[in-house]
């Protein structure tokens, strides 16, 4: 093998290269790679623990934020639940006002999704620990709210029906004057002299006194009715009908819609009559009722339109 020399500046002379045998070179290479591996592993371990520590801190912080939000939502839903309870109580009062029976506990329980809510979730609101519990609670609140909305609509519809009924039901004395001695019921007919059912009442008044409709309705008949003379009949909602007889003049048309208190005629003495007065009847579903039981104007329950 040729020898190789190099010039050493420090020694100012030529020096011969010393060759390493292959075995020594292999050992050097293994040692270098081992040291590099140790360094690389050490760096990875340091990096791993550093990242893990940061991740744990980050997760703890996020968990804290989520817990605060969960607590905030829980508090809000508690308020919603409280408002729903108050709404339920209010709706029960409104049901009574609308002539609807109050809901039973069973109906309420069924409406909001069964007693499981009452015993498991609702009773443990203060112990909500995770999103799953909160989700169940929100689901039950949603059912409860839907139930209350349905109840509110039922009450609203009933109140609208009642409004129509209350405006239609005969509720005022149809004209000024004194009620005759013989009211509703059996009596001796003043002209025929026989016992006969008096199917209404007589209001004694001068000819030409204004006659007002006792409730909202539609004029269903105008004309002569035998001994009743000139007569007006008014059909009201809910099966009610009123009859105004012995008139001198009518002021409305057949088929005309009228409201309570509207002047529809003038009193007179037409038909089989002993003197000027208004014969007034109230019918319900074809049954004749005592009209004096339908005079509420003294209680100021209904506004009369002049």
C-alpha cells in the first residue's frame, strides 16, 4: 500500500497518514450512531412531556370554561322551569275563566312526557353534572313548553268562543217600562179568559218606545204572527232566539246582522192585545225560557249600544 504524507504546519514537517483498520471504523460508527440515538430519544422525551403538560393544562382550562357554561345554562333553565310553573298555574286560572275544567296532575304529567321527568331529572336539577343530564332536562323543558303552548291555544280558542257567546246571549231588557203583573208561566188569558201558557213577559210602555235587540244576532223573521201582531224574531249564537211582538213599526230588515242594544222596532198595540206593550220571549234550542232571568243590565255586565 502506498504511503500518504501531509505537511504539518505546527511541526513544520511531513507526517504520514495513519490508517484505521475496518474493525475500528465500525466501532467508531456504532458509537456515533448510539450517541445520536440517545440524544434524539432524550429530545423526544423532553418534547413529549412538555407537550403533554401543556395539553393537560389546556384541557383543564377548557374543562373549567365548559363547567362554567354548564352551570350558567343550568341556572337559566331553572328560571325557565320556574316561569313554566307560573304559566301552568296562570293557565289553570284562565281555564276556569274560560269555563274549562282545570287540568289534573295526571294530565299534566302525561302532557310533559311522563312521571320519569318528575322523579329523576326535575327533582335533581341542582345535581346536574354533565351535558347528558342537561340535554335530558332541556328535552323535558321543551316538551313542557310545547304542552303549555297547546294549552294556551285551547284557552284562547275557548275565550274567543265565549266572547261570541257572551255578545250573542240575550242579556238586556229590550225596552223601558214596567213588567206586567203576569209573567212567564200559566195564567188566565186577559182576552180569551182561559188558562193558557204565557210564553214570555209583557213590558208595559207607551206606543213608539224604542225596542232594542237583547244580543248580537241575525233578524230571521219580520211580519204578522197571528195574535202576536207585528213581530220580529232574532236568531242568536248557541241556539238562542228572541221574539218581540205587538210592535207598531220595524226598523230593520230580514237577514240583517244586528248587535246588542241596536234599536230594531217601536212598541205598539198590534195583534191580540189589551193595550200598548211589548211581548218578549227567549228561546233556547226550541225551549221557551223565562226572559226575566236574562236581564243583566242592572249589573252593568254588558254595554248597550245607543
